[in-house]
């Protein structure tokens, strides 16, 4: 079929239009994008389109210009695509651009010299096809590295396309070496037809495969960014939640500590040492973990000033609680505490003065029956704490009772060598399921209680050789009875813990 046949011309021109449409549209879609590797790939595609243009209109170009320039530009186009793929694998050292340009210039000089030396064009083209096949094999090897690095399925399209490209080129070279005949693309032999089809479709397939790789990479980056954002948000929520829990724990513990400080006593038994270890040291350890995690997050994410201030507040609160623990630790050596001669009714009046505002604010009617005028020996501050805890529990129990019907009865009396005190309220009482464990460590009937107050109160009573019990026969509300014998303090008993 003659080369100027209308069908051949239509085929060449339509193929040329496709060749230019793909790189130009790709460059347009990449405008404003920082993907330099993709631009380099489509620069190589554009150079190949230029070679195809020179092939179609080669008869109007000077022979000395057409053949060598087409060969060097074709090699350079493969070099540009190879450079693009090399930069997708960081561990592979990329060849500098000047190396590729030098290779293309050297081929131009070689092909020009062969043309001037009147070497037959088929042999020149065969030499060029051998060189460009080597470049295509290098590109196939690099494409496989990219596939392995990025787990890309689209790279298989590139590999298959360039394998077909290199194979058809090498077949034409082998045909020249074996038969002396070189198949031009427009000879319409079996070999030339296969080469023409591969050349015609190559730009479409390897650009399609490369765009698939770009989409895969963008999707992975989007998924990774989304995961990092979600993880950062989860870490932030976790840090805030832990900070809130730490603050709640601190407020609860500080409220308990302030109650002890308000009566000027901080207890004197080994039981409170265990309480501190269980109730304060664990939160202190949790706070320290929060501080360390927050510092790590602040360092990793360059946290703003409010986060730095939050870390300082947490650290300050942690140090404050640690100081309180240090101040009260000396009281829990387990040795007998020094005793003072005191009158129980006087201690009751002191505690009631501390509760006066709350009693008035919550409209509680207080009924007093004080008949303990005999001096007894008490450890300073400990019996006040027991009474303080019993009154607090009674006031808390009355929250569910209408204000006009709230009653607390406080009664003191003396038995033979025994001092007695009872605190009763008309609240809902202690649930039957909790009566056996109400004095155990962490045993509580309150939804927000710590389960420490009654355990510590009974422990103090036992340090004085006495008892603190719940009146099982009381039918309205709860009534607690404290009995203290008139005798010196005993050694600290074994700590009670919840089984």
C-alpha cells in the first residue's frame, strides 16, 4: 500500500493527534500541582510525540536532520520517563539530568557521523533500535522497583507495554542481522505491522498505566493523611479525657484533704498511709503518665501555647498533691499517737461550728442530746475526723429528702469506762446489699463516693480500742454508733481491705 494512500495518511494523522492530545491534556491537568515526577514523565511523552510528528512529515525535512534528530529525541524521551520512575524510589540514586542529555547528544553525533559516512539507513535505524531497547529494558527494571515499592498494580501496564515495545524493536534488529532486510514501520509486513501497532498504541497504554499509578499514589497518601488525622484526633480526645479524669480525681482528693485540714488534724495511723497509697499515689502515677504522654505529643505535633499551659497546670497540681501526701505520711508509722485529755461534747461543738453553714444552707434540723461531759483521752484530731465523716455522710443522705423534713440526731453518752456517740439521719438508709461491706475499703453507697470515709473512721475507732458500727435495728435512715474505751491507744491494727 503506498504511503500516500488516504487510509494510511488518515491513520498517521489520527495517531499523531492522539500522541499530542495525551501529553498536552496531562500537562493541563497537572497545572498548579507540585508533582514534578509526573511532569517529567509527560515531558518524555511529549518528546516521543515530537518524534512521531517528524516521522509523519519526515519527507519535508532534510535527511541529515531527520534521522539523527529523531533517533536522539526518541532515546531522550525514554530517558525522561526513566528519570521520572527513578525518583519514585528514594533508595535508588537517580542519574542526573545532564547524563541523559549527554547520552542523547552522543547518539545524535553518532547517527550524524554514520549518515555523513554514507552508512545505510537500515543499519543506522537498527543501531538506534538496539540502543533504545536497552533504555527500555532499564525502564522496565525501574518500573518493577516502583511496583514493589508502592504496591502498584498500574505498573504492570507500563511493564507490559515497554516489554512489547522492546521486543518488537529487537525483532526488527534480529531480522536485519539474519536476513539483511530491515522492516520499516510502513512496509506492511508481519514484523512492521506488529511494530506499527505497538508504536501506535504505546503512548495510550503507558500513559494510561502511569495515570493509574498517580491515582494509586494519591489514594494512598489520602488514606494515610486521613488515618493520621483520625489518630491525632483520637489522641487529642484521649488526652483531654485523661486530663478531665485527672482533674476530677484531684478535686475529689483535695476535697477530702481539705476536710482533714479544716479541723487542723491529719490523722495518725497506718491506715491512712494505705489510703494515700491507694487513693492518691495511683492518681499521681496516672497524672505523671498523662504529663509524659502530653509532653511527647506536644513535642511531636509542636503543640500551641494553650497545650503548654495545660501541661504546666497538671504538673503544678501533681506537685501540690505530692506535697500533701508528704505532710501526712509521718502520721502513719503504726506507733501509738500522743493523747490529750478532751471532752467529747466540746469536740462535737467544734465540728458543728465547721458544719454550721452547710446545716443552715440545706435547712437541716439538728437534734442534740449531749451527755458526755467526762474527760477522756483522745489522739488530737482523729475523733473530730470520725464525727466529721459521719455528719458529712448524714448530710449527703438527706439530699433526696425534702428540705422541710430533713433531720439529724446527734447523741453522746457515757457507759462504764466507755464513751459513746451516735449520728442518725432520716434519709433513705444503707441498701441491704451494701451493709456487710460499707466499712470496707472502697465500699460505698454513694454514686460519687470514694469508699474511704467509713473505712478510715472505723480504723481510727479501732486505733483507740473502740468500735464503729451501723445500727442494724434502726428502721428510718441510717444510725452509726461510735464506742471508745477509757484506756491508752493500742498499736495500729492490721489494715482492712475489701476482699
